[in-house]
C-alpha cells in the first residue's frame, strides 16, 4: 500500500471477515485488495472495538486523519531520538 492510502484508510475499507483491505479509489483508478495477516486482523479488530467509523490512523489532537507531513515528522523525530521537537 502507498503511504497516502495507509494514512487515509477508513474502517469501512477494512473487512475483518474477509481478512482484507479494499480500496476502491486509488492512484491508478483501479480497485485494489490487500490480504491481512493474523496480526493485522488483531490490530484492526482492536481499533474497530474503540470506534466504528472514521479513519484508522488519527491525529489524537484533532481526531482527523494523519497527514503525510505529520507522519514524516513523527518518523524523523522517532529515528533521531530528539523528542523535544514539537509535533504538528
């Protein structure tokens, strides 16, 4: 999956019974399906138990989807070990 697809993933795109993620709108304009491992199913099930709709990966401050910029900053901070930087 592309980074933008992951960050904008919504719970209705995750099918736990079929053990797959289904994307109907993609960069290539073709639907895509991704199988889920046992671990991924467990993780998505835990997320789905907390909320039933909306984005899978959210900004805890705003409740909106993480942006690619926010995720890039988080990864950079995590890798650098400098946790004093303000996160967007």
